[in-house]
C-alpha cells in the first residue's frame, strides 16, 4: 500500500469515526459510514446512524450511505467504490454491501454480538452471497470500540 | 387456525402476489410484500420490487414495505404486525424483518439460490439474530415460483 493510499484510508476512516461521534451526541448508537469513489477519491456519501431520528430500526449508517451513493451516481452498482465504516456491519448491511458490489470494505471495531462479516452468519462466506468485497479491519478499532462502550455505559446509567 | 385467519392469509398473500405480477409487467424481478397490523387487519404498506425503477439494488419489496410501515406508525418496531411476501426473503431483508420485530412472516416460494431464511445463512437461526419471527411458508408457492421462472426465462430469451 502506498503512503497516499494509507493517508486516504486514515482520512476516510477518520471521517467515519467523526460521524460516529456526531451520532453519540445525537443519542444514536455511534456508527458512521463513508462511501468513496476510487478513481478520484470523491466522497459520494457520508452518514451516521439515524435509527432514532428517523424512527427506523433499519436506518443504519451503511444503508443510508449506500442509498445515497446509488442516487448520486444513478447506478444500482457501486463497483468502483470503497466503504469505510466504524463498526463491523450487521448481516443486513453486509448483504446490502454485497448487492451494491462495493470493492473494498474497511471497518474499525469488530462486533461480536451483532456483526455479520467476521461474526454471526458471516454473510460473505455464505452460498447466497454472489459478490464478496475485499475486507480490511482493525484500523482505528480501539477508538471506535471505546466510543461504543462509552455510549452503552451512559445508557445503562440512566435506566 | 380459524377460517377468518385463513381467509385473511389468502387475501394478503394474494395481494403480495398481485404486486409481484405488477413488478413483472414493469420488468422488475417479480416479488411483492405486504405488512398488516394484526389487531384490525389494516394494511400498513404494500410494495413490489423497485430495483430497476429506483436504480437501487437494495430496493427490495420487503425493505420498502418496512420503511413505509415504520413511517406511517411512527414506530421503529412493528411488534404487532405480520408480513406476507411472495418469495423467501434474502439475508438483508430477513435481518431487517428481525430488526423490525415482525411477529409472523409468511412467504410463498422458497429461494434456494439467494434466500436467507431456510437457505444460505439462515439469518433467524444465527447468534447475531436477536428476534426471530414465526415463519410460515408454502402458501401460493407454486404460483409465485412459476412467475419467477417465467420472468427469468423471458430475460434469457432477449440476451
């Protein structure tokens, strides 16, 4: 990997994490996702979770980012795009990433309880998965993981 | 099951199938989905696939129906609702159905290649699945299956 690639990865994952902090401030589960067009490093979409604000349990950052990126490109396939997300995608989002034909998936923290890539149903390894992105994980994982822990700790405090 | 329940099931699955026929006419993969409020049998949402028309590979009938039902009820959980869909949901939709806390899932045809309930990652049996609906399948399965076969046959003809 070149230094430029590494710089870009830090930049985009940093943005996903910034969005996760914003989500925290808005009382949303702190997750952020960014979709980038590879050829010119253009950001097509960047979202935090909006489950509470949209009153929708499926308004995950990744779903919103995919929906928007397809809209701006007028294309149902994001074949030359990468996704950066601060948490391991759940099975719903992992399958959506596969349908979208995302090329590289970068995620920060692992999600042992509800993740669907390394954990649970391991969507990309299933016979029903017809496109598997390249998966890279761990970058900024500790920071993202700490943010999630802080969020759920603060929730328990006020219960 | 009472006769009234059986009549309702036929009515709602019939509507899901009608939507699938509409999808076929619009050159969409023929799948339809309906969400019903149990207490008064009110239809909250009814959609056909719109992947082509919305240029979105995640615009499955089930996702559109869940999104709309959450919007009209102003609730991110559809705990007293049932879903009728003409084809076994894929892993993305199955996980969304779980997040939505749908009570009963009725589907017509099985999808051995891309399904996520009885096939593939069997989402509801996974450790990452925290709500499992009651699953009922097979009703009007032959008709739905034939419609899908006709659709893909017509696609091959013009390739």
